[in-house]
């Protein structure tokens, strides 16, 4: 049964394919229609090397190349022009291994994924890596070479795919999933959640002080509206004999309705956390109680498709609008069902912790960079609602409840990429005590405007090398946002070529974070980027 959307009034289950992302008739030529000039290793058309349907991290592809590392495939593309595009990654038929995905144009390395580790899906412990975007301007290119080189795994089977690998003619629309065609007018949620800073150690006094800080610091005026209690508000047992949820009276002596009324009096909204194991079959009683408390946001953790459907149905019956987060970490493919079912947002990875890199999507904690990579494809799935790569670690400074210690530049990179991806922005720091850098990051109106842009088209990587990545996001007014992420451990000067970001003409370029003009360019320019910093640039066209 499909449920009415609880958060976006009137939104319907659209049933659109996440792969129908190009406007107008598709005129591209798939590589499976061409005869390779040279092949080394196993190569299968429109199937994996294991002869199963192409599937990269739970994402199926009807067309593409299935290979087994080590592999090398060369195509003659002389005179074709346009661009090459594909989604690369390990097929789910692969065994535990690691490999490097590379693309060469006329012998020059133009795409280098770096070492990618494949961890097979294990429920409640690991998700497989998702597809990686590959694009290349083919103007003047004669030879295209795709390679997958195994770097670890011994004798393990190392299956990889080039999903939707195709040559796209000059003048064809860019392959972006314009969310404005499928999304209602509502924007990705913004707010604050207690877990990253306080863990279960929350109480009435702390939450009321956070509410005041949301207003006093300017967070409310910047667009943050939800104050969400995570794990720690509940009593033990979590429900009484009648199935009604119980709060801890020592921590919250005045109760949940008291807090909700205070939140609402400050012009904000109140959220709460729950789990199917706490509800224990009492969805109706829980939904009615939450409605009576004045709850506006619900995060339903440790859930699956069935338990989310039961809870959303019970909430719908209360007729109270609520923003619902289906939190099951991506193992049950929520991007396929949560939006049409009624969720405002759904988690697509395990918890993000206060560190840069983890190497895998595990429930022991995911690094900021890994979470962004897991989100690249999934944030573009055209459904009502929003893919959620988890809360922000900005401002934790190594002292929050989640382990780690990401640098300020790494935290700002998370904020930059979350805005570029149109992801929900849920701060997790102690708003009562923010340093200047944290305040400037969370309140940056230029970046928040990128997240809220009406076109609602998430960014994707248009250039990937071991030292850096370039992300690109189109804007409603025709501007283009380009983000240069320095992956190296030292400051570097990066030359941005217009062909790498598929731009032609003359543009005024502005540094978004610095809020200052860089200059007018038509071919290339150079920017200095610190270690793990993301330089966000806004391109405004001046001449064709």
C-alpha cells in the first residue's frame, strides 16, 4: 500500500526510474554497441563478468560493461566528439578485494579513482560502495581506454562494471537528475540533532538552552528549524502496559509536551527519536502520543521497509503533519520506497563520525569523505523526499559523543558537499558554545542558498584524480557551482580547465566561502586549496 506523503502535502508516488536522468530523447551510443579496438581480461556486454545483471552497490544498470580485474578495454572514438560518461564500481558479484579504476584519453590519464575497497554487503555491519561518476570531454580525442587494476585481494574474484557507459553527442543535455521535475516545493530539512554532541546524555535543561541558542546565534534565521531529540529521552521500559511511550522523568521532569510548547513558542519545530523495538507493535498508540506531544519530526532508527510502513500509516491516521526520517542505513535500499511511502528523508549510509576517512561504509562509523562518495549517486534518485548522508560533524572539534577529530577544513568540506548534494543539514554541535569558524560555517548564507536552490539538482563528480576531485552543480538561474576538493595531505595549486567541468564561454568566477570575486575566465585558471579543503566557486556566464 502506498501512503500519502506526510511531509509534502499532495506529493504522489511517482515511480520514476533513477536512471532516466537526461531530458529529451536519449541519443547516446552505448559502448556495448561498439567493437573494442583491444581487450585484455574478461569483458561481458550488459551483464557482469559473472554473467549476472549489472549491479553496483544495489544499483542495477540495464546497459554497460562487465569486466574482471585486471582488465583493459580500448575504443576508437576518433571524430565522435561530445563526451564519455559512465558509472563505475564493483559489481555485487565481486568478492572482497580492492582495485583502481582509471580512464585514459590518447594515453593521458584523465580519471583515477585511487584505491577503492570492496566490502560485500553484510546486514547491520557493512554496505557495498556505490557507483562513481565518470565524465570526459571527447573533443579531439582519438582513443579511449578503460582499465581496472586489482590492488589487493589475492585470488578473490574482482568483478567491476562500467554502468551506462556511453558516448554522448555534442549538444546533448548533461545527465543530471533535475529534482524540480519530481520534487514538491519543500526544501531539504535543516535543524539540529542531539546525538553527535551529547549522545544519550540529554536532559530538559540542555535542550531548552539549545533552543534558545538556535535563536540567539542566528541559526533559526539562517533556515534551521528542527530541534530533534535523539536516543536518550526514553525511559526503561520504553512503553507502559497500554503501549504508550514513556519518557525519563528525571531527565525531563516537565515532559515532552512542555518542551514542544517551548520549541514552538520560539518559532521552531520539535523532533524525536524512536525504534521499532521500543514501539513493540504499538504503532497506533505511539503515533497518537507523539501527536499529543506536538512532535513535528520523527527519526525511526533500526527499521526496515515493513516497520517504516507500519509507523507511517499510524502517523498518517493522526492527521498531524510530520517530517519522517526512515533510518535503516541503506541496507534495505530506502531510496526505492521511502519517498513514495511518505518519508521526508531516508538514511543512505551508516553513522558519520568525526573523522575524514574510514575506507568502508560500516556501522562502526563512516568518514566524511566516504559518506559523500556513498551519497553521490543516491542523492540524485528522483523521488519525493531527500537522501540523507547523516548529520554534520561541524563544530565537534574532536570533543563530541562520536569519536574522531576532523580538522576545521574537513568539517567545512562536509558542509560544502552536503549543500552541493541537496542533503538535509542537521547540525550536531553544542550551539551554546560555538567558535567563530563553526558559526561562520553553519551560518554561511551563500552555501545555504546553494543547498536551497530551486532547481534542486545535486552535484556529481566531473573530475576524479588521486590528488583532487571536482564536483559540479547547476543552478536555477543558469550559474554553475564548481567545488575543488584537495585529497592530498598538503596544500596544492590546482588548475581548473573549462573542459573538465564541461563549460564553454566566458564566466565571472566568485569564491563562495570568501565571498569575493576571483576574475573573468574563458579557458582555465589556478586556485590554491589547502589539505582536505573544498574550494567552492560560482560561475556566472558573461559571454557565450
